[in-house]
């Protein structure tokens, strides 16, 4: 079936006077969602006592968010392309608010897991926000806006840790969830007031079989990765989940290639520019999360270890907070480099900076100021790289698939963070040093994580080197051909 492309460039639907408000509100939404994921970190060690459950069971409060986000990202992105991105953005924010309220009212494990699952379903806010920007902003604003939106994932994470540590130290832990609920409600009101509904729609039917198949495959894969260390990597449960994930995802791929309106257009995803960007995104996700795992522990380990810095959770959070500000400051730089040299160059530059930051981290961790510098260098690289990814993706996919494509890219980052968590956990669990009755991860364990993360960034650099020198279409959405069986429509606002 032929497709009709939306007339005119992106940005014709939003009055210029509202452009700044649209960008600010969407970026605040991205920061709020990513902040939600770190709010619980300060109380994780206390969850068994707070919820009356075992330590292994309380890890589901984190795992549930990961799994829910993995399923929600591609599904909500596709629904956004079909029925309206703003509508699905509001639904995602609603999930965040409801989940936060449920968590705030929880005193046992089951409602906490329910609340965290609902919170996890809000992660599609960031790819939806990027997609709305493509539809609503003028071309000259799109690069910097999408760079900021993409970087908000790291910004919220970096700023969320000191904020959460302060709240947890000064107030009851339930206040963490009430804070998330209030922020979510505020962003929802602002979206209703300032963000218009995109008129670009795909149409067609939702691929229910594809949605179920991908959900099962992703849940099995991520569950095996995130819980493999607890269950044993060679256990029947872990290997069985990996086997089911492979079988289901292969069957899902076969179905998607034959579906009239697939959940994910695999023919688009295997285009060189999209495929390599998504693979690089997974590697960058690995590198970003390693910083969040290693540096806080180094800051908080007792000084008696000889390499720990003996800082409180609040002090550690404050030390890592500047990295979030650097990520935010790097977003406009990323956009300018992409505009002058192309997003491929920006992505490669980000990889080099991240690799250098982790390389510094192998030897510069003996003082708080050194860790601040290391985290800021890594943060600068993340800001550059994350800012380039939306431009690469949007230049290679039709406007009618923007939300789904950005959601898949976000999912690849999530897979990278899951692998990073598993690898770092194994390293720190096996490379330990005893100090009498006290056992802690060894200094060489942290150095190994830094070295592996630096190598991962160089791997992303190698992948980026094979990207086309310039995007196949500009990031404003000139690639507007819809897949067979779909029609691009422009609905009423």
C-alpha cells in the first residue's frame, strides 16, 4: 500500500513561541523518569527490614522495573505511532504517578513490586518525547532538543542519587515515592498545557502476537541476565530462560517478517545505520551503568580498606552529581558537532571520551576529587554519544516509525545496562579482599570494571566507524516512506 508523507518539515505544527516550552517540559519528563529509577537506591540495603522479606526477594523491586520497562518501551512506542505520541506519553506518566503512589503506600513486598512495575512502564517517556520533538520542532531546534532529551536519561540518574540520599537520610523512606508521584503529576499537567498532540500517525492494526512474543522473549532474556548470578549461571533455571528467550525471539522474528503491520519493522532495523546505532547503544548502556555501580562503592567503602574513601551515601551522591550537569551541558555541544560534522563523528567522539574517562578511572580513584573528575569525563562522553543517537535513528527511519524506532534504541541501552550489572556483579563478587571479619570487593575488581568499560567504549567506537559518513536523510524526518500495509495520516489536533 502506498504511503502519504506528511507535508512540510517538522515543526510546522508548533507555534515558535511554544517551542521552548515543549522542549523544557519534555526534557523535565525525561529527567523525572530517569530520576525515578535511582530514587530507591539509597534504601536497597534496608529493604529486607523495611518490607519484612529476604534480601533475594527484595531484589525484585529493582528487577520488576527493568522487566516492565523492557516490555513497555517497544509496545508503547508502536502504540504512540499508531494512536498519538502525546496520548501515550500521558499514559506513561500516569503509570509513573500510580506506581509511585502504590510504592508510597507499601509496607510489604508485593505492593512494592506492583508499584515498581508500574513505574517501570513509564520509561517510554524519553523515546516518545524525542519522537514528539521530531514532529513538532523546527529543524534548527531539533538537534539540540533531541540531544538534551536523550541525555536526560543520564542526567536524571546522576542527579537522582544525591537527591534520593538526602531524602532518605532526612525523612521516612516513603517520601521518596511521594516525591516521584508529585513530580510525575507536575509533568503530566505541564504536558497537557504545553505539548501538542502529534498529527503524524501510522494507522493499521496493533500486532498483538508480535507484542506477546517479544514480551516473553525479552522477559526471559533479561530475567536470566539480571538473576543469573543469584541462581547460578549454569543452573537449570538460568540456562532454561536463555534457551526460551532464543527460541521465542527467533520465532518472533519469523512472525514479524511476515506480519502485515509488524510491531517492529525488522527490515528497517537491519539497515546499516539503524543496526549499528542500536548495537552501539547497547555498548554505551553498558559503559554508562558501570560508572553507577563502581564509583559509589569506592566512595563509600571504609578507609581501612586502603582504597575506600569512607564517604556517606549523601556525600557520595553529591560527589557524583556534577556528572549529571556535565551530561546536560554536553547535549548542545553534541548537537553542534553533529550539525557541522555529522552524528557519526559525534558518536565516535563520545566513545573516545568515555574510554578516556574509564582509562583515568583505572588509576585515579584515591581521592574524592579524582572520582569527581573521572565521573565528569565519562559524563561528558555519555552526553555527546546519547545526543547523537536520536539523529542517527531518525535520519534512517520513516516519520511514521519514529516512536517505535526510538523505543527500540532505548531498549538496546537497557539491555546494555542489564549486562553491565551482571558482569560487574560477578567481578565484584569474585574479586574480594578480607579485612578480618569484613570482606569487600578488591581494588583490582574495581579496576577491572573500569578497564572493561573502557574497552566497551572502544568497541562502540569500532561499531560507529562503520556508520555512513552522513545520515541518509536529515533528522527532521525526510525519510517518510511507511512500511507496506501502513499509511501515514495526519490527524486533527
